[in-house]
């Protein structure tokens, strides 16, 4: 096994190209009062970047990009770019990403090196694993929490379930924007 892969801890299996055709996205409708359910397909590319050093801290990571298309549509409705990082000494997995809607998130959690299931969390206002967004979204669709659960089924399959918790202007209840999919290795 290549050193960059070997040093990725629980992220090692994720290096590669993945596709899933049974994604489920529950999002606010245009009128903000209803929920729309979008079925989607997606492609995720995770490429090893080698060692990353912050003085004494040494991490290994994956550069990643994700694109999602509603079933039956040609234009993508969602895109993410960023990094997945593994800090072996502190047993921390991080997902650092930005979406072109003007939101960036660093989610993290404590994970054992051989874990096949883990959870990453980011909270608005946190100085470590947190969320930053543009003014419009902060006023209208405030992202207050991000939760991501990953399960690695085997070397060729993993799934995720993420909950992007929003405070939508004019609504008392928090909105749980849920996305989930099972992906298979294609490369």
C-alpha cells in the first residue's frame, strides 16, 4: 500500500472515485414552507494529497470534489470542493469544504484509526469545527449545525447521511435539510 494511503487511517478506503444513483435530498421548497424531496445521482472524487504539516501537527488527507444531479436532469444542482484530513495523533477526522452558495464548513470528530463508522459535526460559532456563510444565507437560511455520519461497508461501498440544520427566517422550528446516498467505487 502506498504510504499516502496507509497514513490516512479511517479515510484510507475512501481514496478513489465513487458514484451513487440513489441519493435522497430533503430541502426547503421555494416558498420555504414546504419540503421538497429530490432524488439525485452523484460523483465524488477523493485523491490523496500526502502529508500536511502545521509545525508539530502532521496530517494526511484527501482532496475531494463532489457533484450531484437530480435524476433525469443534466445540470448539477450541488457542488462541493475541499479536503478530508486525518490527524492520527489526536484521532481527528476533518471534512473541510466550500459550496458555491457562499458557505464553508469544517466538521470534525474523534475517530479510531480502523473505524468503519464515524460522525463529524460543525456548529455555528465554534472556533474549531464551525461554519461560515454569506450575509444573505445568515439572514434567511442560517446554518446552525452540520452533522455527517459515514459508514464504510467494504472496500467498494460506503454511505453517508448528513443533516444540515437551518434556521429559516420566519419559522420557529429548525429545518433539517437531509442528504444521504450509498456510493460504489468506479475507479
